[in-house]
C-alpha cells in the first residue's frame, strides 16, 4: 500500500496537515477565507477522533473480535506458541527490557504467561530479524530457555509472517500471540493460507463498554483512533489483494 495514502488517512496526520495548511493560508489575504475552513476542519477532526467513546468504539470493535485466553486447559496438546514481533528500538545505554515497545512487551508477557503453564512448548518469534532477535533476548532474560525459542526473521509484515509460518507449521495447530487490535487482520491472513491458529490476543487499549470512556478529546484517545484506522485500512487492503 502506498505510504502516502496510509499517512494521509490516519486522523492525527490529517489533522496536522490541515493545521499547517490553515496557518499557511492565513498568511495571505486572498486565502484567509480558506484558512478558517482548514483550521476548523482540523479542530473538528481532533474533537471527533480524540473523544473517548469514538476511539473506544473504533478500536474496541477490533479488540473484542476474539476473546482473551483465560482457561489454558484446551491448549495442552498444542506444541508451539507463535509471537508476532512489535516495534523495537535497541540502545546499549538502556536495559534490554527498554528496547521493546509496549505492544511487543505485552506480546512477550502473554507468551511467557502461557509458556509458564506448559514449559514443554516451543516458542517461535516471527518478524524482522532484528526485532525477533531482541524479543528473544528479552524472553531469555526472563528465564525462558534459549533452546526452546526459535526465530523466523524474514517477515516484514503480517502477511509475510503468515506465509513463512505456514511453511514451518504446516497443518499443525499453534497459539498465536499479537495485539488484540491487530488480531482480526492476522487471523484472516493466517486462515486464508489454510491455518487455524488459536488466538491469544493481548495489549488491550480499550474497555468493553465504549461509553464509559471520557468524552473530552485527548491525545491518547486520538492515538487509539489512529491505530484503529490503520488496521481498518490494512484489512481493506488485504481484502483487495486477496489475502483475507
């Protein structure tokens, strides 16, 4: 998908562009009328997408699609836990735990929670080689055995992870760990390739009742809307490409 199109449809990016355009047109007498429209539109978008109920509704519809794993009884006969990588940013000055983003950290914690119940399971981390390697180091630092953690480091996105994991796992069932908002697109891509993983969503950002969220717009709520729109656009793109 075009990076420009992806950039423009994210609410916060569009709001910034509208404000910039509004301030530029405000400098010239001929275009001052347009500046009111541009600034007003940007403000309206911030109010709408920055409101708690709106952002919770947009992201919550994705996060609540698959239930979280509470009982582990039905997972006994599944041998592998697959984790999709999140963003990482290594810095030798900070500890390894600070190299992973919050989404990656939640995925690691969920995988470790499940593994602690069944320490005979193998763990497979799929994504970019650097991110997968750092996430493996975090798990090892938490006490998980390095010998039971493998890396699939050739995937640059969700679909590539699905393709590469299908080659490794074949028809075998496995537990799939990723962020709850990312799970619908992930499950769709994996099932399209004939796999039927057990979803283990984590990294929830919204609650079950979107009207419980605060109405006043905030940057954090705007971020939730950004993530939701990004996922909806990704789902649409995957459908157009025949990946779902």
